């Protein structure tokens, strides 16, 4: 079997070799390792998104908008006194 490395490793990678689901390996330097049989093979390496990343982004945006609104509304009445 030959091994080739590609991109960084993450648990969200899905590998299919010749239509069969296979295990995605990991190299010592954190790359994706794919074990292939000798000869020709059809390889599909897909990355599935993380739905929690979208939730975190939404929380961040809402927090920034809320902070900006608080500064605009409350900041107008606050005066700086040295």
C-alpha cells in the first residue's frame, strides 16, 4: 500500500476509496494520511462542516452588535472627566 498526505487532520474528514467508507489516518506532522491499495483507486475526501462554528459566529456577531448599541445609546450621556 502507498500512503500520501494531504491537508491538516480534523475529525470531520470523511474518506471513501472506490466507493467504500475508509478510516482517515493521521501523520506525525498532523496531516491527513490516506492508505491506498496498489493500482488505480477512486478517492473522495470530504470535510463536513461543524454546526457549532455557525452558532459561535452568531453569538459573536450578536455580542458585537449589542456592545456597539450600548456604546451608541449609553455613550452619548457619559462624559469623560479627567
